[in-house]
């Protein structure tokens, strides 16, 4: 069993309709965004929750289709391309619980 920890980017976003002034928040994992790991919410907390749901579905789909090797190839690619040693993705051989406050 391996635990993958990915850095999440949360940024304030704008509505397509310029008349709406209330901010919305976009959350995504850069290394998995092309796979569908992005979401939004009316608050940062909601955006993170929605992103967690999207990532859960993404991983479930990868496992169901026998494509879990894609996670390893993403990690390997990040290690090869990063200017500093793999700071945005961490892999552990033990289960972890992450809490963001």
C-alpha cells in the first residue's frame, strides 16, 4: 500500500458573467489536472471538498481500469522535471492522515 500526497492549488476565480461580483474558488492538483483533478466552490473549504470528491472518483476509475501505474509515472515525471526534489508530490509506504488547517 502506498500513500500519495499532492500539493493543491487554491485560487480565487471569477464568474464568466462579469455582472456577478461574488468570488468563487478554484482548487486543483497541477500534476493530475489533465486527468480531471480540479473543482470549484463558493468557499475555499467547499472547493477543497469538491476536489477531494473528484480525486476519489479519479483514483477509483484508475484502479477499476487497471491504470494505477499512471500515478507512478506522474510521480516519476515530476521527479525528473522538478527543479527541486519532488516537493509537490510525496509518496509514503505507510498509510497517512493529512489535516489542512
